[in-house]
C-alpha cells in the first residue's frame, strides 16, 4: 500500500518547517537527513506513526511536533 503523494509531500514540508524553527537542529543534522529520519511506513496496510530516531537525540517537544505534523498530514 502506498500513501497519497500529496500527503507525503505535506508531511515532508511540515518536517522542514520544524527543522527551520528549531535553533539546535541545524547544528546536529542537515535538512535532507532530518527528513529522511521519518520515512512513511506501512505494516499490514496500516500507516505507522514515526518513532524517535536512534541516531540523534531529539528534544521531546520537537518529536511531539513531528507527531502532530504526521497526524495533520495523514488525516
């Protein structure tokens, strides 16, 4: 099963906004790598929410913003 390409693009755009709003992320990771940390995945034809990445320590508030962006993109 594939996600709607417009929803995926919307989610990626929201990730970019989160990246640019946070004053610390640009020192930890570049934008393309940040977006790549949150691929759109399916399991049993059900969309999976993003999980906190193991490769970078994200602030709790930043991760909550990512979850909100995910929910808003895939309504």
